[in-house]
């Protein structure tokens, strides 16, 4: 079997990363616009990063800045002035913010020789740093409960898969917006990755189907294949930007459940039927499940029923009844414990999120609640039997072009 796989230590090193995003603006960019009075540079460029939970990702930014080192005087203190405006898709101003240094309050170098000045400044404004988060939370409270703005679920960073997703970023042909770090791969994802890949290697050998997992973020692709000299090779390709791809494979009650849900997880499978063949059958003779495996399967069923309780559509007949086994076969005792923990923790995390949101009276954009992901997936399953209607609550129509949705 041939495969390309990064060293586990390299993968774990990604745990040091967090969500980060940058807009790289050049002086010869096609987004450069007429310079505003009092500034040196001005750009209008597309948005691609989720910042406010009350705004979609479409629209543009208008940025005006001055050159902080424009003065030829070497002793001159650099001046900072940044004026940022959030524009709607039709480029009307929605929000604006100004960051500017003050001549009466010159900056202080972070140098040991200036320790007394730094300390004096901190004592003069003792709560400025500590109150940043409380102030943000207070403004969020006002926007949500007083202004009645709905919450947009936090999307994954911009990627190829996000272009056709709901709440997609604005078209960015030049690629100014760059995700430079992604979600931290936690214990459940690294553990699920090891367990799933061990299973997939044996299935590739047994079923004669090669598998290519192409990640649309910073993770290295996986190519699992049989003897490359064979001419009857079949290839199944999966493209995903899901940071919990392996965890979701472990959590899914069956391969079919994963296929149906995959569009909600920023995942595409080029040949679902081939994937089902690969994940169907077992890599070992039928055996009696252990107590842990039966507990895990029961938790998977409970997890699925939790989503069904929030769905206005019934599950298609092929999703019932559940099989008594999962496509991960013959796991060791340690693997069984870890799989049970992954499924159980995911279930209670989703359950807690829903309960907390209901407890505080918060509301997502209608139809986009995390606990309605299976309802959205089933809509695609039943689409041929549904009558399209913009007012049916399925489609959010932002007629005001604001990129925000007011609760009614």
C-alpha cells in the first residue's frame, strides 16, 4: 500500500495554531482606489473572514491609511491613522471605525528604560485592558436583545469549499484574504484520525478501492492505495474543509449517514456509491459486539434522534433502522473507549449548546441553527418532493442588502 502521510508530530504541531486571517494589500492592487483626503493609501476590497456574529461574510471593506513613516525626520514619532468602513455588497457604508494616534498622548516604547512611564500609564487607565471583553459582550447583548439582530453561526475559514456554502465570503478573485491558521485539532480529532486511517488502510486492501482525501485547509492530503501496477484500480476522492472530518466519520451512525450529511460539513465525495462500497462490508468475519460498542451505537442513535427532534422533515427510509455495527470494525479495547468518549462528548456538547442558547433566549438566523443540520441535509434528500417557496423558512433572503437579519 502506498500512502502520503505527514509525521504525527507534524500534525500535532498544528495544535499551536488558532484561527487567523490576513488581508494582503499591495500598492499596485486592482482594488486600489482614489486616495481620500488626508490619507496616503485607499483600498476597497472583498470581505472573506467572519468577524461579527451579526453580519454575513459578503460585502467589502474600504480602508484608508496614512504612512506612519512619511516624515523624513528620524526623531519624529510615527503617526497612526486607520479608517475602516464596512460596505454592503452594493458598496453602501454600513459601519465605520477610526483608529488614530494622538499628538497629546505620544506612544511609549516597550523598553525596560521606559518602565516607569509604562507603569504610570497602566495605573492611569487600570481597567482599560480588563474591560475589553465585557464591553464586547455588552455590545453583543444590545445588538441581539435590543436591536433584535439574529446570530450567524461561525463558519469555517474561507476555502474552496466555502464558495458555494451558505454565508459564503465575497468573491475574492485576487486572493487578498488569506487564512493563515485554522482550527486547533483537539484530542478527539487526532484520536479519530488514527482510528479511521487504520480502518481505511485495511478496507482499501480488501475492497480494491483507492482513496484520496484532499484537505482544503493546511492539512496534508492522504492517498491510500493498493498495488499501483494493477489496472483495475478504482479511485474515490473526498475533498473537505471540515476541521472535524475524522471525528464526524466516527460519530456518523453509518457511511450512508455521513454521505448525506457531508455537504453540511464542507465535504464532497466524488462518487458516493464507491465510498459506500468501500465502507460497506467488514474487514473481518461477523462477531458479537462488546458492551462498549453497543453503548457507542446506542449513543449514535440518540445523537441522530436529537437532530431528528429538531427537523420538520422525516428521515428518508434508507436511514432506518440503524445497523447494529459501525464501519469501524475490530477496534481494540483502548480504541473502543476512545470512540465511545468521542461520540458521547460530541453529543453532550451539541445538547449543551442548544440548551444554553434557549436558556439565554438567543436566536440564530432562522433555519441555520447547528442542531438543524440534519433538517438541512434532509431537505436535499427530499428536494424533488418539495415545492420551492422563498417564504417557507428554508432560504434566507437578504432583500435589504445589509448582510444582517432582524428577528421578528
